[in-house]
C-alpha cells in the first residue's frame, strides 16, 4: 500500500470528527507491522478550539482558533481501519 492510500483511508475514516472546512489531514507516521500485516499510522487534523481562555485571561494566554489532534489507527490488508486509538505525541 502507498502512503497516499493510507492517508486517504484515514481521511475517510476521520473526516466526521472535525467541523473545520479544511481539517488539513497529515500523515505523521506509518509503520508496517510485518508479523501482524497491519499498518500502524498516526494522523493529525485540525478541530475548532472550543476551550478558549476567558476574557480575563485572554491577554495572558494566546487564543488559537484551531487545535491539532493526533490519532493512531491500525489498517489491515483489506484497507479496513481495525483500531482507533488515542495518541499522545509526548
């Protein structure tokens, strides 16, 4: 499978998770696990920042309109997403 195909599969699976007009999907990582015949991929995309600081703190903290979310997916040989996991980039 090509990396472009992996990104397309991930975009199709995750597109409903963002209300942003252009969620800017990015393939951050892709590892093929030969023994399991599964692609383990990390994809990022933009979502609206609904947790903005209050007016009192807005001068102290930057106010971003969007946040970048990271998700880990596993894709099998049939191009099916078989797991959807939280991903901590730390």
